[in-house]
C-alpha cells in the first residue's frame, strides 16, 4: 500500500518532468522559452477528456492520440509561426510574444471546442478529472505507473536516441552548431521540426497524465506553465537530462513542501502552492544560474 | 429604445475601458517600446492597484466613522457597504479626497511592485527575465483569491461609490469623463517623459546597452526607474479598472487580459510610439466591446459562446501584424537631429551674440 502523498508526488513529478524536457528541447532549437508549451498539455488532456466523456471509454486507449495531436500542433507552431519569424530576423522578445500569441490562440480554440462538445453531447467539459476512469494494479493507480515508466523510458530512449543513433547525433549537432551542421549536409530545419514534434508529443503525454490526476480546464496548461519553467531552469534550461531531473525535483517539492507545512499546522498555506515554482526559480537563478547540471556533468552546456 | 441612446450607452461603456487600457498599454510601451524590457508580468502591478482600491478606502471610512468596527469588513460586506456609501454620498469633499488618496496609494503600490520586479529585471537575460516575470505576475491574484482579508477572497469586494453624491443619471458620464482625464494626463506624461533626455537615454540603452554604459550611464538605475514608473502607471490603471467596474474580484485579473492584451495593443499599434499605442488600444477595445454587444445576435448562429472569438481574433491579428508589418501601425518616430548646416548656423548665431 502506498500513501496518497507518495502517489501524488510521483505523478506530479512525472508530469513536470515530461513537460519540462519538451520545453528545454524547443528552447535549444529556437533559443526562446515557448510560452505555448502549457497549451500542449491542455490539448493532450482534452483528447483524453473527450474520449472518456463522450464515449465513456478508458483514456489509456488514446495515449497515442494525445501525443500525436500535441506533437502536430507543436510542429505547426514551429513551421508556421516561429521559423518564419526567426528567418525574418525578429528579436527574441518578438518570438516570445509570438509563442504567447499561439498560447492565446490555442486557448480560444480549446474553449470553443469545450463549449461545443459540452452543448452537443451534454457532458461536462470543464473542471473535470478522469480519476474514475483510472484503474489499479496491486492497488497502485495506473497513472503512477505510467508516470514513472514514462520518465524512465524517455530518459533511456532520449539517451540512446541522442547518443547512439545517427539521427539523434545529427539533432545534437544542429542544436549545438547549426551552420556547421548545415555544412555537413544535415537538414537543420528538419531536425528542429523533429525536436518540436518530440516536445509536443511529450507535452501531450504529460497532459494526458494531468487529466488522469487533476481537474482539467482550458487554462490548466497555462496554469502549469510556471512549474514547467521552474523545472527547466532548475535543470539549466539547456540540458535535456537536467530538465528531466529538474522536473522530478520540482514535482517533489510541489507536493512535499505543502505537506510538510500542513503537518506543522499551517493548513491554510496549502492554497498558496503555486508560489513554490516561483520560489524555486528565484532561488536557482540567484544561487545556481546555470542549473543543477552545472554541478556535475557538462553535456549540452556548450551551446550558449 | 432609440438608436442614438444605444450608441450613447455603448460609448459610455467603451470610454472607461479605453482609458484604463490606454494607461496599461502606455506603461508597457514605456517599458518595452522605449526601454526594451520585456515585461511579461504586467498583470502584477495592475492587480496591485486594483486590490488597493478594493481594500483600503472602504476600511478607512469604517475606521474613521467607527461604525461596524466590531464586524469583519469582508464577512459582513453587504451590511457595511451601504453605510460606507451613505457617508460618501453625504460628503462630496470627503469622497473626492478619499478617491484621489486611493489613486495615489494605488500608484505607490504599483511602484512598489515595480521595484520588486526590477530586482530580477536588471540582472537576468531576456528569456530568463520573461519567464520569471510571467511566473511572478500571478502571485498576487493567487493571494487575493485565497486570503479573505485582502479583498474578500473568492467573493471579492465592492469599491465604495465615490460618485454617490452625483445624481444617478449623470454618474456614468462623470466617471467616464474622470477616467478619460486620467488617461489623457498619463498620455501627456509618458509623451513628455519619452521626449525628454531621459527618454532618449532609455532608447539608447534599448538599442545598445554596452554603448550607453561606455558613455558613463548607469543603465541599471535607469532601467530600474523605468520599471518603477511603469509599475506606478499600471497600478493607476488597475485602480481605474476597479473604479469602473465598482467591484474587485481576483478572478477577473489574468495573464490573458492584463498582460497579453496590452502587449497586443502595443505591438499592433506600434512599439515606441505612444500615439500608435493609443490607436492599438482604441482598435481592440472597440472590437472586443462590439463582440460583447452583439454577443446574443451572433450567438444565435454559433454553437459556442461568442466571447471565445476574442482570443482567436486578437491572436490572429497580432500574428498578421508581426508578419507583415513588424513595426506596427505607426512606426517609431526618429529622433530629430539637426543637420550640419543648421548646427553651423546655430554656432554662428551664438558667436554673433557674444
């Protein structure tokens, strides 16, 4: 038997890690934080919500669809908005505004969908958690197993992909030195597109786990954004494995710290939980600006 | 209802919105358009100002007049508020001075929050700064929503009606006129500020910080001052929003409405150009209010709530502007410099006068 705190911690860490690794990956390609990254979570979450609410079937059947749809949206965002703007020489502030705009656009579209589905199929589409659709294995909720296994698997797979496969090495080359990679005949743009797809797909997966654990609204992903940022910054913002570790740590802090404070008797403090990512961000930026990765290993820090 | 009356009512609703958003957007234009500081946490100072107007004046009246002191201001809000309004309606002078005091206090709160956000702003690289400010922006909303004794928690509070002494029929006009005056004064202030040597220094820091430093300018302190001034203006804007709606509820303040929309207005109108910003504000406020007015008529054709069209229209138009006219509707004015001939003439005349 596991106590709720452990389960909550592990699920939350998984969501944070899965989403922050995607944010870091896209940051490496375009050099701006993607403010629309939370929207990938919202999209992934709503795929699961609609599937479960309309058809009444298990959200696990559409994990692939959550990942695929978010991945495609990410590719569209990169191809249609960021890459053209960057090639016109827009400043990084402009690119950031563009990502914020995409987030706002996706918010509008998701709200329209939620309204439409709610009216046509007469189901709740806001503030809805799919915990009742989750099942248990040996009295462990499946979402926790999914969360742990996706973190472990994506760490292993990303490691193999980036270090052992030709494609992954080409992607690393495009990230670290685009012009040199181009000279060597690597299609940098295609590599970046792939990176955006992976980022969106991981975001969609995180969103699907989010829907299984926490109530979803059309702003859930945007509300989760500070946590994603904190995880990535803790990981150094340019290290993929750093951000995985950062996500796990921030996820832990996010559920363990409020619990500890509550144990001390300040139960009302729990409401202020969203402050924690900001605190982590400020502490990291003040004391360890290049994140936990600067402590031990160097991979990925060369690129500035 | 007759047609002109409808139009008048529309304008009466529109003008306060334009005024408040003009002040927010001008403060963002000062930061981003002239100073190059990407403030993605605009909502922080706006909420600061709004919360102050929601929290302070009413409780001040209760303290001054001593009624209902034994009651909690927020728990017994419906009971206390009519008494506060009665006091203010009886005494126009008190009402007006209290309102001005609240506005100044809101600006101070905004400046204080600006000072807070300037701590990371002068230290961090652009992307880190944007992420930090975005995360900071929502903190105050969160506190206001959860901590009952600030602005009543989830229920919110009413703002005392400062114009209670004016006949009901004219109240709307007076409020709209007053807010317009504030917006106009802000516009003049920002315009003068950006034309002053300080404004030119700010622009030079935006264009090349190292150059400004090499010429002996303390760029950190200039940036900090700018963020504080912009924070004060955003606090004023928050107070204006609170005065206009007559109530303050943390739920009504958000990243989308008070950070993103001002950014859209500034960029579409033309960053670094105050008149352009004003055009952007008017354009978008008219658009979004029109959607609001024709909500019911449009809703008949659409299977969803029409308000969701606003984000889609706003973001699409911003993206279009970014692609096809990155400088915005009005481009930034070039700093007028004298030609060498004019300079020579000036030198001659100075010499002649000696």
